């Protein structure tokens, strides 16, 4: 099989900065509760949905945002989504983000403790 050339794409989950409305049905329902804030903000869910779309259409994504924007939750939700599909995910992140829970041998621990 010949792999088609993938075109990079820049997308943002910030309200008002994107013309694209994310398809949040791509994110498993059981992960939604970790990605929607208590006050109903959905930017983490939207970001995870857009990342999944990017991986499905281009083969990867780069998640970069300001401090406190929920990058860890989004990254772990995307990895968990692909694990649920029987796929593997490579996460490139500072060790301090995942090290505290690495010894528990699971990515779900950090979401559940947050």
C-alpha cells in the first residue's frame, strides 16, 4: 500500500479563533467528564476532538497552548482514545507531567487524580 502524502494543518480550540467546529463524538463519551470544566467550558473537549481529527487525517498533532489550558488532559484523552481503538500512541512531554503517575503504569491515574 502506498501512503498518501499528508498535509500539515494548523488548528486551534480557542473560541473565536477557529472556523472549524470540532466533532466531539470522536472523543469517547466516558472521557467527556474529564474534559468539560465544572462551569461548562468545553475547550479541552474541543481540543481533544481536533487533535483526534488531526491524527486521523494527517498522522499526528502538536498540542501547544498557554499555561493552565488543559494540555495534559487533552493529550491523555487522545492517547486513551487510540488505546481504546487498539492503537498505540507516542507522547512527547516533559517528564514532570507524567512521572508522578508513571510508576502506577497507567495514564488514567493522572486524569482521575486531577
